[in-house]
C-alpha cells in the first residue's frame, strides 16, 4: 500500500541577526519545506507561499507585507519587542503572532548595567587612550554609583532584573510603571514614585519600556527639563523612546552629563539603506540619519548596535523557545506567548 504523504508546512526564516543558527532551524524542521535567509525580510526575498514565519526585529511586517503572504498562519518574532509588526492587522487576518518574552531579561539588564558602568568609569575613552599608546589617567576621572539615585522606568522583566543587579551597589532606587508590582518593593528595596518625581530626583535614569504610542519620545524636551542637572540616561529598550534631538540639546546645555544607548530611533535605516526604494521612506531615512550621526559621534554618548540581547546563552534560549512555540502551534497547544 502506498503511504499517503503528509502535507508539509512552508516555513520562512529571516535570520539576519543570527545567521549561525541556520543549522539549528534546519535540524528542528528537517521534514518541512524551509526557506532560510540570513537577511531581514523584504519584498524581494519574501516567499508568497509562507505559512509559518520566523523573524527578528529588523523585519517590518506592515499590512502590505502581510497581504503578500496569503497563507500565513503564524509569525514568531525572535524578540521581546513587537513594534515592528502590525498586530491589529494580523489579528484581522487571523494570523497568530508570538514573541519570545523571556529569553534574556538578565542579558539585556546586564548590558544596561555595562553601559552605565562604562560611562561611570570612562571605560571607552580609557581603552582608546591606552590603545593609542598613552598610559595616563589624566581627565579620565569617573564617578561612583554608591549613594546615587537610580530611576528605573518600566519594571517588567528587564527593569526588575536591572533593579536586582543594582542591589550590590548601594544606590537609592526609584521606579515608575503605570502597572506597579508593589510586592517587589520590599524584596528589592526600592520605591515606586510618580514619573515627575523620578525625573526630578534621579542621577541616573534607565529605560525599560516597550515602544508604544504612550512611550514614544518619553524622553523629550519637557521631561528633560524636569531632570537633575548632570543626569545620565541609559536606553536599552527602543530608540523611539528618546527624542534624539532633545537629548543632544540637553547635552549641549549640560543638563545631561552622558547617555548610554543600545538603540537609536531610525536604526533600521542604518543597516539596510540598499533596501529603500521608495521616495517617502528615503525622506524618512534622511530625517533620522542626521540625528543618528550626531548621537553616535558625540563624546558624551556611547552607542552599542542593538546588541543588549546578544549573548551565547540568550540566543540558545531564544531559538529553543522559538522552535517550541512553532511545535506547540502545530500541535494546537495553548501558547502563553501569543500576542494576537
Ligand atoms: P515587559 O513587558 O516585561 O515590561 C515592560 C514594562 O513597561 C511593563 O511593566 C509595563 O507596565 C511598563 N510600561 C508600559 N508603559 C509604560 C510607561 N509609559 N511608563 C513606564 N512603564 C511602562 O518587557 P521587558 O521584557 O522588560 O522588555 C522591555 C523592552 O525592552 C521591550 O519592550 C523591548 O522593546 C526592549 N528590549 C530590548 C532589547 C535589546 O536588545 N536592546 C532586548 C529585549 C527587549
């Protein structure tokens, strides 16, 4: 008797940020039809027969893209953030969307702390100094964290882990979140306060919020004016949370001492200028690029290339959780990480 062949699913993965994981994906879905690209999704490399799609944050999934894949059933974004996907439109089209919310809260929080310590102890300039053959600490005096007030905006997974990491530094911690988890206050010795108070009293402000309509440009001319003179700002969440032009003005006026940024508004235009064919998009790129250039070249700003998530351990967890999500979806099991 001839065995009836099971229908294969069609998978497309866009592994721009982790091309080294191609083998892992091929092995996990060895019996399926799998397309793998080591780039972000674009209209040029898209497969219209895709049913299950795996992407990173640099693959923009707007209504045009979603319409172009009529068989799409599931999108798994290998990230915590999902502001690159039009969730409402996906829901309308009955496409399930999942993120990977818990692959690396420690990883991102450790990076935020690394940015802060690098600023506090002048690490980038110190290293450059020695590399240039000058072994002198002149003008490289830093500051202690001990005794400072750290304001944490957003106390979800990453913000809470950041607070946990700060426990050994002898800092005073203030936090703001519209959905406070008050039970954490006594465990980690911090206080929830209103945003205005946090801005007014913090020596250091670290941002751990998603990019939404409410958080876009949360750090702007007005909120900067409410901050202490000489504040240090750390952003490891999304570039759009900080108004770059206002930050540069704050640095010019001496209101801001320094900033550590893992993310930049418009960073997608830095990575893929060749993918921009449309004039409107090209104009948007120009708007961002000028500010990005000023931010990345400013002596009091350190920028890392959206790298906070990127550790050996977090990537292992991310891919394993991504594959588990797809398998659970195929088995019609409940998905805790379903966004729509
Ligand atoms: P989470 O959902 O666990 O926590 C987000 C918290 O922000 C929640 O407690 C929420 O109530 C709070 N919040 C929402 N709006 C707010 C506002 N207006 N003011 C203050 N708080 C607000 O998310 P998470 O896992 O902690 O991740 C936070 C963000 O970090 C993600 O959304 C993502 O954008 C970013 N991220 C960046 C990297 C990186 O590599 N740089 C990696 C992972 C995540």
